[in-house]
C-alpha cells in the first residue's frame, strides 16, 4: 500500500477543510461546527509543529481523497491515536473501497512506518459503519464512555489494535 498516504502540505489545506466540513463528516465528529479558514490554519500549523502528531492525505486511484490523523504518538510506549475522514462528495460510489484501502494503509503506516505496538481510536457509538470497519481490521472494543458534544452527552467507543494481533490477522 505504499504511496497511498502522503504527508499533507500547504496545497492540501483547502481540500482537507472542505472534506472535514462536509455535513456527513461533521455529524460523526467530536467537533461538529463548520471550521473556518483561520481555525483550520491554526490547527494545521499546530499539527505540523508537534512531533506527536501527523496529518496524511490518502490517495485513492492517485487522487487526494481523504485524511488520516495520528495524534499522541508516543515512541517510548509505541502507541498512538488515529482518526480519519474521506472526501465523501468526491468519492461517490467509491466510498466503501476507499474506506477499506484507507484503513489498511493507516494500519500499515502506524505499525510499519511509525513503529507502533498499539493503535487506538475513539468513535461515536452510533457510527456503526466505522465500528464495523474497525472490527473487520481486527480492532477490539476496550471501553465505552460518555463525552459531551454540542452540549449533549454522546457515547464513545474506544477501539484498539495491537501489532501482534495485526500480524496474526495478516498471516491468515
């Protein structure tokens, strides 16, 4: 899956914000308001200045089509948290194949490039499609908790994948 994920650059800034502001992406995010240009610029600059965070652009058929974010990268513990979203509008009928390829590329990047032994992520409990996708890749639910989003309590599912489990899955 080499080349599916590339480091985000200045040229990606506007498209990343457009993808992130799509109503279906905002609906399943922890920050649901429409993100403005200045807020997005500040976030992007902060990510690029922080060695514990990475923002990568996913390419589907050679075309920029999504984002993978790694945060809380801890080289000593070998762990990180990850998130993703896709160009929902631009992918159209290719959304499912893109989801599958993006998740595979993100898992490979986490373990093979970042050298992680544990990759975890938070997903809203009602985002069943993404939870099923994670399960398909071997992620297991380790806890549930409630987080306030837009003043409302929302259930969150934390899932994790260990490098040893990923290797077992890949051998099958």
